[in-house]
C-alpha cells in the first residue's frame, strides 16, 4: 500500500510500505477513507517530537471501514464505518480505568503516527479496537467526522474543560488555528460572557468571529490592552494557549486574571519561561494535557445532531494520494488560508465556509 512516511526532520514521502495485518487479537485493520493533517504532524517534521522514529507512517486521525479484526474484538466487525481516535486505550491499566486514556500504560495513549505506524495511509492497524475506534452515525459525513478524531476533543477537554469555563466568563483563546477555533466553538457551549481570539493572521481572526468570538486582537497590537479594557482591568477568567511557542504561553500568563486558569493545549518544542516572580501571588492555575478522548462519544452525538461546526473548518480537500501537496498547503497556512485539510474526498479547489454568501 501507499503511506506518508517520516524519514527524519524535514524529510518525508508518500511511498510504498507493507500492508498492515492483525498482530494481536485486539487489533482492527481499517481501510482509510478520510484522513486529516494536524499541527502536531508539522512539529514531528520539524524534529520537535524525537520519539518518532524514521520510517514511521504519520497521522493519528481517520475515518474508514473495518476490513479485518482480531479474535478478541467484540464491538466492531468488517464492514463497519468507524472513526479512528487519535488516542488508543488498553482499557485495563490504572489510567484507562480512570478515563485518562491519553496516559495509558498498557500499550496505548498517543501511539498512532508517534510510536507505531499511523493513519496517513491506505490502511492502518488500530490496537485495542474495542476502545479505540467509534462506530459512526450514518448522518455524519466522513469529512466532518474526521475532525472528531483529535481537534474537537482536544480543544474541548484540554482547553475548555481543563480551563473550567463557566457561564459569564471572559475566555481568551490565543491562536486561531484549527484547535483554537474548535476551542472558540466549544467554549460557547458554556455561555461565557465573551470570547476573545488572538492571532497574527487576519483571515483566522475573521474565521474566529464566524465560530463565535465576540472580539479579536492582532497579536502584534497589544492584545493585553484589549483584554484589560473588556474586563475592567482584571484579565480573562480562562485563557487557552493553542499555538505552542514561548511567546504565546507568556502572553497567556500576562492576560489571565488573578484566580484564573491558563489551559495549555499547544505542542511546545522549546523551553518556556514561567514567570513565577509575577505569578506566585496571583492564585493562577496552569494546566497542561494530552487529550484523553473520553468526550468523543458525546461529541459524535452532538455533531450528528448538527450542534458542532465540524465541516466548516475544512478549507481544502485532496485525493488521498496527494499527501505531499496537502502538507505543503497546510504548512503554508498563512499564504494558503488553510485551516483543516482533509484527504480522501473528491478534490475541490478551495472552500472557505465561514465567509458570508
């Protein structure tokens, strides 16, 4: 089969690899129908995730059809249409029993496209299939559903829920890329008083307005002042970091109010300075996290009911074998306007659904 293979920092290719097969009785083999690219994949290609070995097939999000299962798989069977979660769960270890699947110590956690071959391929082997794939409602299109493999549960769990967004809050989302936009959309479920989005790109700030931001700020134009003006000088109740660079994390700690929450979602490849000389007295809670995907079944039901703007994040689609072109478009988002790129559907030139007709 064909797959997108990492060969070291800055080197990758769509090439022939062996077909996957069932290795354990809990495995499922999925034919990939829709797959998307993630900012984490770009971090891998930059060398920010050294655990990824050269020769690994990238990708941790997909929608597809079960074509084979091991003898112990009970919840899915060949022919079922499923969502492949970015997190694999053994179901037996302490963390899985507590619902923190991202920290699985039984051979799961974030392993697809990280420690084992991933989803950016024609077929993928999914370990522990009973807990790691989700049957899809027939109402959900693959292009929409694939966004529930990672970015929506990530933004919801690691950003909104870890940040303890409550009715009446001021929420600031720093970074209006796909995860940041999903954080804007899911924060609205909790009726905050206002949501402020911060980014460098005007197009992404316009998208943030569409997804529910009440105010936007260019990161180069003193967003601290806007947050202060809108909150009577207090700062934001909850700040979601959705970029993963030192400058944005430090900005988050400057705009959070005393007693507020900073929820870090971004993947950081460099050390960040924690200014405890300023923060020690402010009762600020800082959370980090890898998504656990315990919310995925709930989000799937909401998406099937039309309550989540999943497909509206998709700006570009490509055939599966155009992986290298898709990566180029996604990596140059400032020039191309890309938010989420999905491969597998019929190709379209470009779609920007958040613009008014």
